[in-house]
C-alpha cells in the first residue's frame, strides 16, 4: 500500500469514528429515541438499545486506525512489555 492510500483510509476511519461516537452519544442521551447515523456510505437508524453495539464498532475503528497509522509510519502496531 502506498502512503497516499493509507492516509486516505486514516481520514475515512477518523470520520467514521466521529459519526459513530456522535450516534452513540445521541442514542445514550435521555429523550432521544432514534438517531439517524449517516456514515457517508450508508444511512442507518439507531436507538438507545444500540449503544453497546456502537461502542463495539468504535473500538474496532480505533484498532483499525492504530494499525493504519503504524503502517504509515512503518512502526509496529504490536507492543510488548518492557520487562
């Protein structure tokens, strides 16, 4: 993969993280029953009961982001304890 492609994927992943975190916060807020999540690729409806699933997706996206950033810099995304 070239650096331009990786940087584009990092940008897209960050946008997805923001969209999912916004949806998670809106769904967790009292008074909001349904929230429309628009990722730019698809539009879906989430509700308060989807918060756990949204948080799982956000965690996965952060892992993807860390991997992409490690690839961009040539670093390893796997760390080992120093002891």
